C-alpha cells in the first residue's frame, strides 16, 4: 500500500480520486484563534467523458479550484484538508463545473466524519462549546449540525400498548409533557406544555381511534388532570398510579406528623433527638429494623437496636404510632403486590387528625387506580430516568433559552 493510501485510510477518506500531495505541520501561535493544525494538501480529479448539462463528449479540463475541508480530530489536533478540485469546461454549451466528492455536502466545509463525531458527543449530553473545542469547530457549527441531523419525528410508527405520562421543566418555568413506552423505555412524545388540550390534540391528530384503542395501560402520578382525558384518548386503557408516588405521599404525611411533634418537644429529650437525627429509621421497612443487633445512634450517642429506638417514640406518642402503622402497612402491601390487603387498609383506616387523613382520602378517591399498581409491574421508573438525563443535560449546558433546540438535544440523547 502506498503512502497516499495509508494517509487516506488513517483519515477514513474513501474517495479513490483524492491524492495526497503534502502534509504540513502548523504549530500553534500566541493568538487564541490559532491552534496546532495539520494541513493536508490533496488533489481531486477524475476523467469525464460527457458534459453534465448537455451530454456531449466535448469536455476538457480547465484548471483547479481550492476548497477547505474540516476533518475529524484524531489526537486532539486540528486537521484541515486543502483540496484542489478539478474544474471542467464544455466546448459545446460553454459551461463549467467541478469535480465532486462524497467527503462533504455541496457548499459545506465540514466533512461527514466530523459531523458524525459531533453527533457522538451530542448523544453523550456534552454542551455545545465543549463539543466545539474538542472537534475544533465553532459552537454555531455544532448547532447547525444537530439541526441538520436531528429532525423532530411526527409520530411513532406503532403506538405502544403501555405508556407512561409525566412532565418536566423545560425552559425557564415552563412545564412540558413527556411520554414513553413502559416496556422498551422508548421516547414517544415531548410536548411544549402539559395542558390537556395540547395532549389531546397530539394523540387525536396523529393516531387513529383504532390505534389508541389498543393501549392497555397508562402509568401516571397523582395528577388528576391526566385522569380527566385518558379514557377519552385510550378507551380500553387501565390507569395505574405509580407506586413511588403513593409511597412518597404517605411518607410525606409521616414526616409532617413527625415535624409537628418536634415543635412541641424539648430539644434535650431523647425523643426529640431520635425524631430529629434518626428520622430515616421511621422510613425503613419493619423487617429491616434488626431488633437483635445494637447499633450506635449518633443523635442520642447511645448503643441501641433500631427497633428499640422506634418503639421508644411510638410508645410515647400514640397519634404518631397510628400514622407510622398506616405507612408501614401501605408500603408493605405495595411491596408484596397484595391488592386485597391494600383495599382493607384503605377502607379500615381511622382518622388521626393529621395529614395522613388527607393522604388516605386521596388514595381512596383513586382506589381503583391504586389497586392497579399492585396488579401490574409497570411504573414511572423509566420516565423518571429519562427526566434525570434531561436534568443532567440542562445542567451541563447551563440551561436552554430555546425550547425547540432543547427538544432536539433530548432527541439526540434517545435517538
């Protein structure tokens, strides 16, 4: 293999009509705009028998025209290709045209390999300025490449049978709607807002009634807005309240009751120190309290089993004990997927005068959807993971001012 072919292979240039003539090393200067560059000089020429315009065999060579092509970076150094393209002249129609290559698109200087490199970094969630610095191009070139390569899809080819609904903060204080497939975790839709008319219009205009009737389940949080139109869009779907949000609801009620008790206690009592510093003990499962193993509790600076610490507080405050018992029973029923036990707990709950009453009332209001969470394995976990990656993208890019470009970057992550 010749030296020319070695260089072409190293640079992943597959056009056989390009011949390397020289490689020049341009060191970096003191100016911020000048960086270490490898300038590769090459020629592009091939024989042409007939004119592209008139079709006559009256074509002759007519000199060269210089073009600059930006190549992908191999070792952190900027690579530029100074390509002299052959020009042709037709004696019949008196037109001129030049040699073409698949290395770049028409009237562009960024090579296809460099654009592929930009997209690979964009899929990793890097910000535009960092991608531009690594790929030795401008941030505007990165932005144009993303807009060129990523197009917002109109709809999925086939609507999934199991969906997850949620929202995320997109630009400034705007909350946007997001939906994904519960099984494959594939992104289905991202809308500019979470208003009911927008969501209804999206699904009704893009999917037929027959397609929407095939949806079996929709996982949501405790947002009553979604419940108002899900049966309109998906008449055969069963609504599932996400188990995490159920645990979060009763866990927040437990914490509020604990904080209210703290406000009434002396800060020097053992009960206050346990409720203040060892609050995580009250969120543990009853099977994880380990009644036989003493541990050192930093809040009260004593050796004590976790079970004894919890019992010390529960025996002192019966109201908090009732709230704690309700929390433990609901979480245990969800963990074991025991729908009958969960129904019994919700129906037999006695009011305690705390925020747990409101939480149980909310669960009773959505009892059929809550029971569905014990009968299906689907949850909003995949969608929470997607939202987490979106938050990481926004943090690494220092936020977005353009909502449309944010959605393009999101499509980069999950393309």
